[in-house]
C-alpha cells in the first residue's frame, strides 16, 4: 500500500519550521482555541523514532468538525502522494486551514 504524506511549512526560514509526515504517523488533534488546532505526529528524526511527538499548530476558518473532515479526506484520498495541508511560506492551504504554521519537533 502506498503511503500518503502531509506537508506543513512556516513562512520563516530556520530549524523546525516545517515537515513532511506520513499520514500513518498521525496521532491526534487538540483544540487550542476557537480557531486554532494542534496536530500531533509520531516523531522520526534522523531515522530514529523518539519518545516525544511533533506538534503542528495552525488556524482553521470553519468549525472543528469540518476541519477534521478535510484533514481526514486529505489523509485518505491522496494515497501515495503528498498533500499540502498548511504552507504559510507559499500561501497554500488545504481549505479550511490557514494562518501561521508552527512546527515543534521532538
């Protein structure tokens, strides 16, 4: 089975400002406030799985349920390809996501 990859990038250059994650490494999502979410992925830095998770924070413009339906569709509908979810550097977002992307790597 082919693996789907999810792409996230911040608008600023530097370490820990983006990442590409296998959809199968998705662990869950937490609501931060009315329009911000944290996505958690199992970390895999330099080929060694760590005990901590990577967290990606960004905004969404609809209800939480609609945002999760969009994310689920991206993970399942593009099998074997890379899906841009939130790229603030290129101003490319999977609807309904947007805003500044913060990637905190374990």
